[in-house]
C-alpha cells in the first residue's frame, strides 16, 4: 500500500519545543487516511491523541492501535513512526523531559478522561502566561493518573516473522494456520513456532489474538456492531470475541461503547 509521507513534524529548534518555563506545548494537525510520519525521535516526551480517527504508532519492537478518545504516551528519545489508519484530527502534547508523567521508557495507551479532553482544548486556545502554566500543570497531573490499556502488539526481528506479522496486521481476519504460513515465508512450521516463542515470547495463536484485539478497539469506538466486529476479525461468534476481549482487557467490549459514535450496538 502506498503511503503519503508527510514532512518532518518535529524539526530541531522548533519554537514550540517544551521547556522548564513552558513544560507542555500543543501541536494540532489534520491528517488523512494513509498519511505517514516516518520514524523519528526527539528529546521530549509526547502524548499523541486523536479526538477523531485511528492511528497506529510503531516503535522498534511494538505496534499500538490508538482509537479515538485514547492517547499514547511516547517517552523521550524513543524512535517511533505514526501511520494514519482513518482520517484523524490529531493533537500532540510535547512534554518537557524532566516533567514526564511516567518514569519508564515504555509506550502506554491511555484512557483520555473528559477532564483531560477539555484541558487539551483549553490549552490549544491559551496564550503564554499564567493560564497556560496552570493548564499545563493540570494536564501533567491528569496524565499521571490516566488508566492505561494493554493494546500493544509486539513486533519481531526475524525477517520471516516480519513478513508473516506484517501480513496479519494488514489483514487481522486471516485464518491461515502456521503450517500454511510456513510455505509462504520459507520456513518449516516447527521453525516458525520456535521463532514466535524466542522472538516474541508467545505462541503464534496468542500473537494473532493480540493483533486482532488491537484492531477491535477502533472498530467498536467507531460504532461497528459487535457481531460485525467479531466477523471482521475472524472470530467464530460474537460471544467468542467478547470472552477473549474481556479475558485480555479485564472488561467487556461494551465498556468502550460509552465513547462510541451514535448508533453503536451494545453487547
């Protein structure tokens, strides 16, 4: 698939770079489906949030699907790439490294509370001064208390697994067995099974399940009926999909529907 590669969003010396005096800065951008922000890094932390649309954020070893009303925290100096899966209205918070809300370097998908959404809107409209400073402090506090979600899909290093995993990320409903994939990627079924455990720390079946569930969130939030979500992602039934979703995330898929578009069907 051809992607529309966008100009660098984070040039060195950008006047919007966060600082001790202005620890949170906001950048707004409207992006079309298939837009791509190539891999890059910067010395400040970043919260990427789309109040509409769906993003995929990829680092060297993982991929995250970020649906509307969720955000992703990216720690300072972590190399990352952003792909737009569905036309998105993106708001990016740049956070001064010493004020980072999370101590480790792991990316995290965050639930965006109503308060945080309103703070982001207010910060976008604020001018430098006391109000901007107060909004920044409130945003940092709210980020630190935001619940996180396990919508992470680990990515392999082995080139045979890269081919297989990329194909499944592009088409998560695929039901080919590992034996069927073996012929396509030039390795035996036994070798692929061993590589999944060694490279990704999980079985092929579990990895495919993680990839499917990651894709489920934007479909649900976008208003797709759960029965159709299950069918789209290759599950035999809605109940099988719902059971796996609850086992993975600790809550049923209907928990996402409080933020879904009008017309969404409850479980």
